[in-house]
């Protein structure tokens, strides 16, 4: 940051605009990750690890691009969520309904998402693809709060999906901590046998958790299209679903912390813009690697400090 | 005794792969019709591009089977031990980078020596790419599924850096490396694009089969995969060491696959060198039920799908990515029908 002062023009305002720009970019980039990670956290708290979340995000992105282009971005969000749910439902049918191995089922669903979206996209736009231009969601400022220095615009001047992160974190927290149903869900993730003995329909609870998690992942993919890039490209989620799984670990499976952990990843990705603005000689590929390495570090760093749901990945 | 049992198992298991593939193809045909393509044209092109001629077999299908065989053989090792190495794609690229770097520096060496050094470098690079996930899993119980998966994306970015940086071709125009030295290239079967990698891969598969069925080591590996706690508690299996060997061994073979792709097929490094071999090999290994001999057949099958996909795109205008859907369907059918269970994700993250 010292480098910005070196350019000589009003170093203080330069620094402030740079850091509020950085904060704004961090939250914007974190939003799709946070949505997907909250969805995955919900599924994992019920005892299901869903690797198919990448497929849910990708299909959410394509659905959002198609529906957003035809009917407007708000419909794009809704359609994206539905597409994410559809892939999660496939995963649930295989991993919960047919009791197949969750890891393999999730890998298959991610593969399915990549294949389906690629095929549909090329069917509609030709094999070279087209430079789609999709109307994006306008920023919604919350009057007053958006005036807070540095973080105001970042937290309260974003497009709709960022507020959906706050909303879903709050709702998931409330359900898990304050409702009978949420306690049943946690029980399904900690000790499915005991939960069933207490009359909790474990597989139904898990299915609901996975499918609603898929809706959030689809929303995350839709956000990528409708609030960030304004277009669709094959494989555009680029592993964000898998990063979301690491974010869940980093956030210790607790909704608000998961959302905060996503912000850390957003900041890591936003560093790329910051360094580019400062003009650095480091090749951009190393910035591309950063979120994945950070995710790896997060997994390693949380060893022994957080506890996964005891029955995560375990079939009833 | 052991042999007759494995033959019986193979016979019993033979039906499922056929059913899985048929389901995959039927769904493909229905999907093509639904999307307004002619299923007959599509499947015809798929056949012509894969098994329809000697050229298709020898120069399209078989060369694509080689990386699937190496990676798939490694995955039988990891999966038998109960380790989900989903990072073969990244390990493949690590091996490819090493092979390219070595291959550019061995001009003038005797060919056998150059090839051995290229292969060894690729093996080591693949294994090195999996050292961190292995330590994390064996020492700290961190899920290898996610750590290996994340490193795939790091590897992709590293390849992108290499082909626009240190390994970029000498004119610095295209994002690819210079072609490797002639000494570092695997011999071809005359008139085809089939290289020496295929017989090597077959030997590796047979060696692994012997390891699994004829040695105590292979039996213990299976015991470990079936129930890590029981294997550890009875004290007969040093679980950590077996797990580490299985993970690193699978990564080394994926690295070798990358090295052999450079040395036998592309002769140069570029992005998207692999059309997803690391993931296709998972389907091939599971469809073979982790049997390296069965893998010979399933790798051929998936290689044919990959080869045929190109022909579908060319001849019938059908997006080649639809084979990913077919692969996913086959994987789902197998995992549902077989209820193949590894140790799952639970229990390892304590």
C-alpha cells in the first residue's frame, strides 16, 4: 500500500478510495461463495457432504443467464436457484435415496453439471459460443448505512444477492439454533441412528437440507452471472463449489462464521484487483492460485479446532 | 482358490458395466433426440470415431486409453486403501510439466536414458503434487477429497504460467512450450499414433493385479479400505503408511500419465492438454470395480467415448461435452447398482 503514496497525488484519498474499492470488491466476490457455502453447510450439518454443489452452481449460472437474458435479472436469480435445486435433487436421489457413496455421487453430479451446461450452451449458441450480454442486477443502497467510511458501500451498497447472504445466514442460524426441526437436522448429522430412534425422519430431513442447499448454490452461480460478470462461459464457476466446501470447514459449520470465512476468500480474490491497480510484476496466474491455496491452508489450519458433524458422509 | 474366486467375481460383476454403458448410451440417444439432433447420426459418428476403422482404433481410441489406464490403475490403489484421490487431473499436469522441462533438456542423450529420466521425473512430480494432501490426511485427518481437488486448480494455473513464462516457446508468441527433444519421444507403431505407452500401461495394470491378489500387502490394503479402525485396532496393518503409499502411488501414476502424454502424443505442453482424464479415470476405475484387469476394458470404453465425441462434433455438429453427461450417468448407475462404498467422508476428520 505504501506504493500508492509513491505516486504522489493526494496519497490519503488515494488510500481510502483504494481500500473502499478493495472492500467493495471483496464482498462482491465473496457473495456467490457465501451463498454456496451456506447451502453446503446446511447439507453437511444434516450429515451429507455434497460435492455436486459445483454442478449446482454451474447450472444455476447457465439458467440465470438464459432466464435473465429473456425475462430480466430477478427472474434469472429465481431460475438459477431452481436449476441448482434440480441438480441437488439428482444428488439426493443417488446419495440419500439409493444410499450410494456420497463422494462418488457428488463427483458424478458435478460432471453432469459440466456436461449438461456445456451441451445446452453450445446447442443454443453454437460450438464457438457467443459473447452473451446479460443485464445485471442494479446495486441497492441502504440509505445511511452505505455512508459508513470504507465498509459502507461494501456491505450496504451491493446488489440483491449480498442481502440474500445476510438473510440466509440469519435464517439458517435461526432454524438450527432455535427450531425443533433444526435440532432434528443437527441430530441427523451427529447421530442418525439415535435421531431415527427419536422419531426424526432422517432421510427426509437430509433430502430437504441437500435440496435447499442446492437452491443456495444455484443462487450463488446465478449471482456470478447477474451481479458480477454479466455473461456465461463454460466452466465459469471454476471450482468455486469446491472452495465453498473448504469455506464450510473454515467457518466451523456455523452460518455466520461461514459467511465471514467466505469474505476472507473474497478478499483474497480481490487482492488480485488491488495488486493490478498498484501495478505489480507478479504474474496473474499466482493470484488465480491464491483462493485454492488459501482454501488448502484453511483446511490445514482448522485441524483439531473445529469439529465436523459426527456422522458427516455416513449413510443411515 | 484365490484365482477361481476372482474369476467368479468377475463373471458376477460382468453384467453391471454392460448395463451401465447401455443406460448411458440410451440416455444420450434420448437427449440428442430431445435436443433436435438425430440420435442415429450421433451414435453413428460416435462409432466411426472410436471403433469404426483401424485408424480410429489405433490413432484415436487407443492413445486416449493410455492416460486413463495409468491414472485409473493408480486410482484402484488409492480407492482400495479408502483414499479418495480426486486430484489426478492436477497430478497429471504436474507430471506433464516435469516431463516437458526434462524433455527440452535431453537433446543428444541416448533415447532409452532420456525416456527413463522423463518418466521418472513425471512420476516424482505427480507424487510431489500429492505430498501435502497426503500429510494432511495421514497426520491430521484432513479430507483428501477436498485438498486434492483444490490442487487441480492450482496445477491448471501453474500450467498457464509455465506456457506463458518459463516454458513458453522460443518465439514467445503462442501459449505453449517448444517441442521436446526427439530422444524424449516414445516410439510409435508405424502408420499410427499409437505409442509405447500402451504396453507399459498394460504391464502396470498386470503388476497391480498381482499385487492385489497375490501378496499380503494387497490383502491388507483391502482390509484397510474396508474398515480402517478394525485394521488398525488388530494392529496388523500400519494404516498410516499404507494410506500414504496408496495416495502417493496413485499420484505418481497420474504424473506418469501426464509425462507419457507429453512424450508419446503432444510433444509439447499447453493448456487443456487433458480433456478431463483425471475425472474420466475415476469412472473407469469404479466401473472396473477397482480391478486393474477390468480396467483394461473400461479404459478402452471411456477412451472410445472421448474419441467418438470428437467425431460427433465434427460429423454431426453435436457438442462433444455431451460425453461428460454419459460418463456421469454411467458413474451414477454403477455407484447406485453396486452401492460401492469406500469409508466415506466420515470418521476421517476427527
